[in-house]
C-alpha cells in the first residue's frame, strides 16, 4: 500500500468512526443552557483529548497485545465485528450503544462540563475509534506510514472540532434530515472498511482460501 493510499484509508476510516456529525444532537442536548462560546470551549477540550487518546493507543497498542498475548489477526476480526455493529446502527441513522449508552448520554446532561466525559470519551474516541487506530497502525509498514497515521489523527481531531464548533454557534440551522443522510452514507463506508479488515485477517490466518486456482 502506497503512502497516499494508506493516508486516504486512515483519514477516511477515522473520520467515519469518530463521526462528529452524529454527536451533534447529543452535544446540543447535553449543553442546553450553555452559550455558544462555552460550547466551543468544551468542543476544543474534547477534541484535544481525542487526539491524545488515539495517539496514545496508536503507539502503545502493539505493546499491549504482546503483554496480553493477543495476535493481530485475532484483534482484526474482533475489531471488525465492533466496527460492523457501529456501521449497522449508523445505517439506521441512530447512535450506536457501542459508542455510548443512553445512561452515559443522560449522565452528561447532569454535568456542568461534558468535555472529557462523555463527549471525548466515549462519544468521539470510544472502542470503535481506538480499535481502528490500532488496526491502522498494524497496517503501517514504514515509519512514514506511522507518521501519516499521526497526521490523520490530528486532522480528524481538528475536523471534529470544526464540526462541533459550527454546531455550537449554529445549532438551530442544522438540518436533521441532512444529518441522518450523512450518517447513513458514512455507515455504509464504515461497513465496507470493517469487512476489509476482516478479509485482511483471514488472508493471514487461512491464506489458501485466497490462493488463485489458476
């Protein structure tokens, strides 16, 4: 995989799984009495935390696997199932309980500052996003791929901040129908990415299934 192909895969898959557009309704609902400036501040802190968490797991993921004795193909299959569950919920235009539960969302409405929890964790950087980062790092074959992944994480965090800042200042003009359409499209893309990760794992575990019969 070339550096450009890897970068496009990393950026698109991370943005789809972080999915800041799907967070907007909960973000607005959890900050009903906060002015736009305060909402923007929370969004900024949340996205900084997201960047830190994903970068941390991107670098430490393989050491965690070695310590626990987990093979990468096993993790790829498990993570692809998680991503597929999220994707199926996105295709139904609803927020997946894999990303956050109703109880976590409800608890957020009672907090004075939701930036770190539940907005950053687990709404933006939940199990799906962390799994995606670790999978992408496993696909990195050179140091340039790893650096590209870091850049993509920072880019997605910045884009998420832009989306949430826009929502903070223009919540009343957001079209819910457009948001649902966008969620379904991203869900379809995420489903394809999840299946591809599973195929990659199967190629490693049972390569004879993919051998050409000529």
